[in-house]
């Protein structure tokens, strides 16, 4: 299946512009990741510690009245999310002076007293201590670093060290881009987001390997061609395949975003951003880096 015919786009010739754009995105993402490591970003209770309780009411609940009810019982800093279609309310409370295990009970008591005529059931209740959240945050950053090291080893073994570096930089770029978007939009960084990040890291690698495979094949076929031409030809040859693959994955992620419900909304949003960025990086980041390295190596030998 081909969405587009034969193309002859000078992707490598655009590398200066793409490097500038990618550098800006990466710097913002790196800052967001540093803030996450410090616990200064919009961290979910997975990483910061706290309590999350989801209640289902028989009648709709005004979010302002719910906030007032919690404030009366000493939970002024609670974050509330109204799921109107199903009369559900998600309450998140960060670190408090209340003992672990008491926050959920306090939330239930508050609504029983203040909304006596509106019965509810507790659909879920989660409590994470600060020390556990801190460990999860550190372990998450470690997992991301280990996965990136694994990528460079795999690509270096399958192709060449230069290709491994290019693939790793592209994957790091994609990870940082997702952190940049979530940090700028002040979206919650939680375990679901990290799951999306690692998913996109794998997707980005797969997309990049397809391009690299064609580049390696053409390097053996066209020994007299310049590196610039070989890389451009290879990217153009797999462009249709790249677009079809990315579009298929993108449609699936959009479906999750639109119809998946509130719980996985941010996860689906991260996937949508990640797929778009991963497609861009395999063409405009990974390949141009290897091309530039190869060209400089040839000049040095000359």
C-alpha cells in the first residue's frame, strides 16, 4: 500500500533547520526531566506520594461544593477531577499532615456528612508514601537510561557504532520531546506517562531501523554515490512505508484519546505526541546524524 508515489525530497539538505528545531525541543525536555528528578514538575502521586480516591455518586456533584466539603475537613489542597458522564469524582491529595491510611477515610467521611442525600461508592483508593514515590521517581529515570544504553548496544551490534549513536540520539530526542510537551502543558507526570515514553522509545527504534536497513543496503549497492545522495535516496524509498505505519499507529492512538475514557486520556495523548515525534526523528534526526558523521569520516580520510 502506498499513499504517495516516488519522491525525491532532499531530507539531508534540511538537517541544519531540523537540528535547530530538535535542539530547542530537547533543551526544554531536558529541563522538564530535571524538574521531574527534583520533584518540582506536576508529579502524580505515583512519584510524589499521596492519595487518590475515585467516587461514584447516584446524582451529579458540583465540583465547587465538593472542594468546600473537603476544605471543611482539612483537605484544602485536594485536586478534584469531575467525570460528568458517569457522576464520578476523582480526588487526589498530595503529602499531608494526616497519617498514612487516614486520608481516604477523611475523604469518605467528608462526603458522607456534606452530601448525606447523595449516596456514593468508592470505586478505587490508592495511597503511596513519600519514600515510595521518591524511589519510583529515581527508578523511572534509571529505567529510561538503561533502555537507551540497550538501544545503542543493539544498533551498534546490528549495524555499526555510528548507526547506534544516531538511533540513540533520535530516541533520546523523542523522550525529551514528550517531557517538553507535558512540562509546558503542565500535565501530570505519572507511571502511565512513563509507560507511554518507553513504548514510544521502542516504536521510534523500530521506525529508525527500517530506514537504516535501506541505507545499509544502498551503501553496498551504490559505492560511487555520495553519502548525501545515498541517504536521501534511502529515506525517499521507505517514505511511503514510514507514513503508512505511522498513520496506522496514529489512528489507533487517536481512537484511545477520543474514546478511551478519562483514566487513559493522558497516556493516549502522550502516544499521539510520541508517534508524531518518532516519525519526524527517524527521518530528520537519526539519518542526518549518521550522514554527517560518514561525510566527515570520508573528508578526514581524504
